[in-house]
């Protein structure tokens, strides 16, 4: 029996609409419901952010679940299932703000149990022969997604500079001590590139979030504004990190009125996530009090003079089901407010639902090290496969993305390979995600720029 017929049999309880070369599954209910089926596979591509290509099904451990949540760690609900080396089934997931968890488990030698846990299933199952892109083309027509590719343009570079780390360590005495790095960046690569800052706040990176008060020991707001003005004089642009998703548990103790804005689990307990030896609450952007606090921080950073604000984690980290209102509707509202205020932004991660306007961009962040949450949901990296940015970019080719050329560990061994990938996917921004500024920062930047100049762009 062919795989598509096997799946039809396994999902017989769902209403099925026949399509040419496939079928559509649709079910909408108030309560969460499972769509689950098992099939024999050779390899598969999951929608883990830009895509995780699991090149051999035996890379997955036996009887161990692995999951991603949508919108969040999953940027789409689409999956590519290879029943042979080139043939298979493309599952196209219609973009929606509703929560979903996609789970896979290898149950025997080459069999995978696939489960969609959601209160909304709108999925297209489309066969393909020789090339999964044929099925993807049909799916894009079905959801009215434009197939027009963006015109290739000369990419900008994004230079990231961390100032004070999560443990309070820093290497400068004043923000203007960073001018030599900015001078070198401009002299070697030219104007119109972006200098991004994180860890400028008094408590250190991601400490006491959402308190982004500029560190007084480095000259405070006046010194940072002076540096931003200097960056603009150089013909460069500036950017700053902001995470609207979390609140430091110690900050909540000092501001107890915000505790009601934390996301709750089914057992009514609050969602707490550890990060850098400190607990953080996962906050609900649909809560009016928290939303206003987010806008206050965004306006604060805008008034310092930044051209871009990074919105961290909400298209990158795991999502939770909310029976009242999807969390991502609050993030959507935040982005719309920023657009009305004329504030440019970029998102950590990519998304099929948060379709951003011209001038903003997504970040494809190819992490060095894999990590999963306690419930086996992906947290970072690719535990069983490799990053596959061509997956997301083929389905949404009009997306403006940055691509990470330097990872958080500052490894340069695969630098030219990453440059090639960035060019192949038509990345708008080439991301130099370097770590915190120290005595070796400028030397490392010099090595990176030497490699860029040797590569024929």
C-alpha cells in the first residue's frame, strides 16, 4: 500500500477533502485534538525555525519523542517526508496564529510516528516525485503565497557588540571606547551597515529584564547617545537588543503587579524558564499591563537614537497553548504598533505568520550546540539534523533575512561555507554575531573581514 493511502487510513476520523495528487485535512475544535499517523521514511525535514534536515531516519533515537511548537520553535507547520531518496509527501500547513505542537518518534527501524497536537488542523498532503519543490509549488498556490523572488541586492553587514555580560563582566570604561571598532568596521566595509548592541543595561545582558536602564558606569544615556550619533556620522546604522518575552524573577519581586501577566500552565502554575543561573517568567503579550511596559521600553530605546530594535525570542523559543487568545496575537499587535511609530525591527528566528514589512528582517540563527527543554521540545540547535534554510526560503522567498556567519562560539572554520549559504538564499543581512567585547574582539573582527575580502561576493 502506498504511503499516502496508509496515512488516509490512519487519519480516517478527520474530514478529508480530495485534491489533485493529495488531500486536505481540516478540523477546528475548541479543545485540543490530536492528528497522529505512522509511516515508513528514509529522511525528513522538520520546520524547526528555518528547517532541520534529518538526513537519515536512524539519526533519531528509538522510542524517544522530539517536538517543536508553533508559532515558536516551528516557523511553519509544513514537513517534508521522504519515502525514498527523492520521492515522498509534502505536508503543507496553512499559516495561523493558533498554537500547535508537532511531535515525532521513531517507533521501529524506519517507522516514524508523527503527531500534530492542536485545536486547528488545516493541512495539505501532496505527493511528489524526484523533487519536493514541486509539491511546495502546489501548496504555495493553494495559500496564495507569491512565488516572486526578491531582486538580489548587495547585502548589509550586521556587527554585534556585547558590552556587559550576564554576570556583570565588561571590558570598557565608557561607551565611546568602542569607537575604534566602529572606525575599522566602516573603513573596511563601507557605509550603510548596522552596528548592533546588547548588554548595555546596568545589570548586564538579560539581567533584571525588562529593565534596560543604560549602565551609568559607562557614561549612561548621554555617553551611549553620543556613540550612536557618532555611528550615524559614519554613515552606519545602529540597533539594540530587546526581549519582550521574559521578565527576570527578581524584577517581578520588585514589581509584583506584573506577576499576573506571566503565562500559566494547565495546573495554574506559572511558566518559569532558567537562563544564565537565574529564573525568568514567560510573559503574556496579550496582558495590557505587560504590553504597555513593552512599548515603554521600545520607546525608550528609540529615543536614545537606535535605528533598529531586535525583538528577541518570540519567533524562536517555545510557545504555550492559551485557551483564551493565542500569544502571538499580542506579538503581532506589538509589531504593528512599532510600524505605526516608524520603528524598524528585526526578529530572532523566521515566521510564516509574522510577515514583516520592507525595511525589517528576520534572523536565521544557526546555533552551534543543540539543547532541548525538559519535555523534549527543541530549545536551540539541531540535535538530529542540520540547518536547512532553503526550506523556509523556498516557501517564503520574499522574506528579508539575516544569516549568521559567525556563531556564538566565534568559530570561523565554516565561514566560507556560511558565506556561500547566505548568498544562495539571498540573505539581506550578513550577521557577524560576535560575543562580548574584550581585548581580542578587534583582532577577531580583522580575521573575519580578511575572510570576507577573500570570498568573491
